[in-house]
C-alpha cells in the first residue's frame, strides 16, 4: 500500500513538473505580449513591420531593417549549410568506415557545445578580414562586417544540429530497403540517391527547420560580425542589423524613452513566435517519420 502511494505521489509530482516545463513557453509569450502592448496600442503592425525609420527619441520604431537583416543572414546561412550538411550526412551514414565515423561524429557534436562568442571571435579574426580582402575582386568594397560574414558564421553553427539529427534519420532507414535496391542492380550511389534519400528527406527537412530556429535567434556571434547598421542590406557585402543584436545592444539603455522598452520586448516576442512556429513544424515532420517507420 505504501509502495503504491509513493508511486502515485511520484507520478503526480513528475506530471506537475512536466506541465510546468511546458507552460514556461506560454508564460514567456504572455509576459512579452503584456510588456509589448503599449507600442501595439499606439502603432499599427503595418507601420512597425514595413517602415525603416528607427528613431526611438522621435517615437519612430520601424522594424523593417532588422527583420530583413535577420532573414538575410539566416537565409544565407541555410543556403550555405544545407548542401554541406546533406553531403556530410550521406557520407557518415552510408559510406564512412566505423573508425572514421567514430572519429568524425564526436568532433561534429563538439561544435554544438562551443559558446557562440567563440564563433563570433573566430568570425572577427578570420572571416571578416577574408571578406574584406576578397571584396575588391568582385568589384565592391566592404569593411568585412556584413551579411556574408554573419551567414558564414551561422552556417558553421548549425552544422552539428542538422548533421546529428539527419544522421540518425538516415540510419533508421531499414537495411532491407537497401538490399532490395541492390538486388535490382542499383549501385551504391543510386540506392542512396533514389531510395535512402527519398525515405529520409522529411527527416532532413525537420533537422533543417530546427537548425533554422537556432540560427534565427542567434545573438552574440551575429552581433560581432554583422556590422550593426540599422539599414536594410542591398547586397551580401553590406552591413546589417538583426533582431537579436538589436535587443542585446540596446536593452537596459535609454529606458526612459517612451515605448523604447516596449519596442525591444516586441522584437523579443517576434523572435519567440517565429522560433516556436518552426520548432512545431519540425516536430510535426519528425512525428510523421516515426509513424511511417511504425
């Protein structure tokens, strides 16, 4: 009887802990919405999202340059990361000998644990000077602090997330499927291309969405290499300003300006909602894969 009672109590406590953990996201979203309500009550969303004027002392809070800067850096990071991650995953899951896989996989996982400030410093010391050197060869000039620098650093940061998840997805494809393809006379690459990749594509898509979520909300590394100029970039070599960098650079300063803290918290709310949406999409894709496997 005492054992059953202890089991019930432990079960209830774990349930409460799980519910509380799940509610944290909603609590954060509600708190950010409450603190953002002053600027939402005074300015329409069209003005906040579509205007470029950012002058808090004049009451002008146009998020357009920051949204474009964030999307530009994140989009470039994924364009750079997806081919490399896909080819790396195929090699690790299908071609790499066990010794090679055992050496490379931990190194890739190690990338996920490196602090973002280290990536930022690496970008400042290597990527920024390299872009500044290469720019004249393509007919432009730049300080090196640019969308391109931010995209390269972010691409490297999402490598371990996409590769680790995709590798597990590729390895869940049944070996019998490969054997059936070989029995029909297909080569190793034909089997990977037409059979394994077709089965694993939804999982790779889910991994990419999770990588996008990480990249979209990245702060320190982007802040250090993007240039932080509140103007929508017109090329990869232009500086930009991302939403996370806007919050990190300005929150806590000049809070006496009306609506300033509300505007920054609204930027945080935008980030939270976007990341939540893409995380849910990634989860839906992965659930479909699990059901298909069953």
